[in-house]
């Protein structure tokens, strides 16, 4: 199951185990069960502290593996946790066996203080890049507090269960049988939801922070670059972000980051965060900016009520997927309407789906989905496709992709529980059409995350982008901006990083020229 190189690495990691681990298997006669047995045997061969047993409990999902720690902790994997989830399995073994998690002391105390039974079920796809972070955050809680149990469930393998619960987006988390969350969610966010007093405690702590020289709002490539450049100038620097990495965390393949031939979004995000934390930067994550105002300095008010003060601010709040804004889209989001084909595509195996948008993102999504689903229909508003010719040729060569141009989407159709189709109008002749579908993937560009700035006095373009000059300065004194939230011409990772550096240098120049 595992090659020699991986076994050698794991053997080294498992040498740090201090407690015994029991891998409890629940199997059937399928090939996936044989794969899981082989995986468990490989893991147990690498450490005397790991043993394999079998369960005859008929209530357990099959195939599944439960990692049981010496402190009666329980972390389960329904399916074969390979692909992006292999790291989740390895960390589950390590943390259940006494190796310290990456949770900080405050998080550990908060987890230990939870005094009620919490049973989390996380529906994932093995190709999802967002899912492992959610699985690992919940597994961290289960490894620390044995009243908390977690089960990762491969949605592609347990299709009947997925359909019964109308799960059409991953990761979807259930807590004690009820929907808890959909999409990316951090450890702090989870703790805030299960611990009602957490937000108030955090706000109190944040209000006590001393003013910054430079505060960066946003933790994507632009924000990370700005923070590093500011810290290197010896400035008291802070970063406040909803999640570190931003939209890059949801990006599958990155092949245009100069000097790096190929990488993946989550890997780049981890490297960015590690680089930022090499400097004396105060990183405040899992917090959302709600308001900016100027009163003897710049002030950023957060959604939890806390206010951070800074001499100069760099706005790098990035952008998000653009919505179609048609009836049914929001109603069926997560129930057939999706924005990440890499994450949610496997849930639609053998079904018909649509991709909205004929740019590079849309055509790439159609090509990827064509390998999984029965049929893909691309709906493009314009009379021509905007994607690169090489992508268009590839899409046209696949028998299960249909491309319809001059198509204006008018409504997402559903049965109250999930998507059943889509309605569109032919823009040439006005004819109305419907398609029977199980899923709709929206790929029509980005919207800047700047709504919270509309009453701040900052100048925004007609597209909602922050207007900046060639130094990254806005129209407000001491306020700079960078990345996809600005009117920078091209939205690329490497350009965002450059604009973050520019804004940071601009802010530094402002501070020294104003005696700050």
C-alpha cells in the first residue's frame, strides 16, 4: 500500500509516539476494505506501539478505521484516507499517541474545558483541498478531549448516505446528527460555535492590544507579503484575517508562480504562513473586519466588537467567487450549487452537471469534471469563449462536454432539497430552455471583498475595487491597499505579492515622512 520512502518517513515520525495506538477496522468484502486492511498493516509494521484489531459492530460504516488512543480518544475514517486526507490519518495517529498538536495553549485549555459529548461527522472528497484542514482541526479536538469523537466520511464511497442527507458540497460537518457547517472552518471558528463565551473573551483580549505601526487586513498573498516587508523594516506589525491564505487555499494547481514549477494552494499557504511567522508579526486569524474609521489614527473594528488601532493600515482583503444572482442560487448553495469543482466534483459522479462561464476557470472546470460526471454542459453568456484556445480544443475533444454560447442563466431549479436543473434564455432568439441537472458549478470571476469599506470614505471603483496609486496609496491618509481587492489590472498570485510589497514600502515611506 505504502512505498518504501513513505514508510521510512513514517517510521521516523512514529518513533516519537509515547502512548499505544489501536487501529480498529470494520471491513466488508469490497476492494476498498482490502486497501484499508493493507494500509493498517503497513502502519502497524512501523511501530510496536500500533496494533490492528477488527470490530464486528454492525452499526459501524464499512470500510472504516478508528484510531483509538491510550487516553480513550477516538478518531475514525470511513473510507480509505489517502490523497489529501493521508496527512489527516498520520496526524491522528501521532496526536492520539501523545505527540503534541499545533493547537496553542489557549486553544488547548478551551478544548479541555468542553464538558459535553460532541460527535462530529465530516463529509469530504479525497480531491478536496479545503477538507483536510477541517478534518485535522476537529481531529485535534478529539485527540485532546475524549468526550469529542470525529469521523471523516468519503462522500464518493458512501454515496447512499450522502444522498440521504442531501450533501452536495464538501466539507460538510454534522454535530450530534445536525448540520454544523459547510465549507472551510478553522479550529477557532469551531470553538467559537461550540463555546458560546469564546467570542466575548477574544474581543476583550484584542481590545487590550497596543496600537500597531502597520496593520494588514487580509492574510492572502498580498497581505503576507505586506506583513513581511513591514516587519523587516522594524515596524510593529499585525495581520488580521478571516483565514490565512484566502482564496489561494482553494486553488488546486499553481503552475505560474515564477521559480516554482508547480505547487498546490494549501502548500503555498502553509509556506506563506510559516514565512510570516518567522518575523515578529502579530497574526490574528479567524477574525473579520466590519468597519474602518479614522480618529487620531486608523481604527479597524471587528465583527466580534473589538477594535484595533494602527498608524498605517494596508487593506488586502482579496476577492471571492462572483455569484450569478438568479433565483434559486442562494437557496441551493451547498445543495447542488457549488463554486469549487475540485472539492465538490466527486459528489456528482455519474450525474449531469453544468458549468457557468466560458473563461479559463470555467473550461478547466468542465474538463476536470468530465472525468468524473456523466455529462457537462457549459453555459457561456457571450457569443465567444474567453478561455485559452488550448483549453477550448481539449473541451471540444471530449464527447461528454456540450458548450452552449449566448446562454443567459435565469433560474436554478430544485425540489426544495436539492438542485434538479437550470433555466436559461438563448440571447439570440429569446427562446427559453431548461436542463435537467444534479449540480451547477459557477465560474464567472471574482468580486472584491470591500463592502465593509463603503462608509469609510475610501474611494472605490464602479466594480467595488479599492483605487490605489503606484505606491499602493488610497485617497485616505495612512491607508494603503494591495492585491485582488484593488484596481490592479491582473488578479494573479505573483502580482498580489508584488503589490503587497509596494503598499508596505509606501506605508513605511508615509510613516517616516510624517514623523511616526
